[in-house]
């Protein structure tokens, strides 16, 4: 039932939003350059790797040594606008259609995090990851990793069709209010390092 719901909604949204997606893609090409799509390997169901698609939100600006500049220097006001209204998430509808992810589930993070999870935190991979999830409507990037993983595991243990509908409804509400996009004073979520974290690259 969940898979059928994912397909019906994602295909419908992709067709409905096609004009918006096309315009966003053109603007990204003009303002941020190529490639328009940001592709990165992420762990899916049971940790199996897949490529997650998002619209890029950063430039490829580099220093005189050829190294990428820090996130806050590469994230333009246009990129911030894309993130504010979650427009960068639109390409993930293709991931849903392919079966890589679901509309609702724990957000797919980075492959390098897998060895850092506790046994309890690994339970977040017992279901397909999602475009949005219980953690996203309860703080998104404004909460700590520990809180986020607790919410993810709670969802895995309590998932239901009605809960998914609630999460989707509240996601739209949260996006409209632009809540929890970033941690205070940061443009991206800190990397998860088990006990300690540091600022990392473009991710969720």
C-alpha cells in the first residue's frame, strides 16, 4: 500500500510540477552553472547504496589553490532560496519512482556515517529512507543528531499510513513557514562523527 501510494503521488507531483521544475532547472543553470543536478551516493534500505538526486544549491567557487571554498561562501542567496522552500528536493521524486526512497521515512544521510551508528541508530535503515520524515517535522536541521536519530527510530517502530499522511501534511506546513532549515549560525548541518561533529559539505 505504501509503495502504491508513493508511486501515485510522486508521478502526479512530477507531472503537476513539471513547469516549475523546468524553470528552476533553467535558473540554476544560469546562476549556479552545471551540473544542475547534485548527485551523491547515500545508504538506503538496509544500508544498500543508491544515488540521491537534488538540485544543486552551491557554486563551484575555488581558492587560488584549486580547493573548493567553504559552504557559506559557495551558498548564494539563490541557493538559500531553493533550500528555504525545499525546491532543491524536487528531483528526489525520481528516486521515489525508482524505489530508492519513499515519500516518508528517515532522511538518507552519508555512506560514511554507517560505521558510526549505534545498534539502536542503525534501526533507521530498517525502512526505506524518505524525502521527508518524523525528524523533519520535529526540528529538521535545527535539532541535534542524537535527537534526530531518536525520532527516526521512533518512526520505524510506529510507522503507519495515517502517520505518513500526518507527516506529509505537516511537511507542507513547515516548508511554508521555513522552519528548521539550518542550525543557528550555520548554512549546512554539521557532519555526524559519533561523539563529536564538525562542519561539513553539502548534504541534507
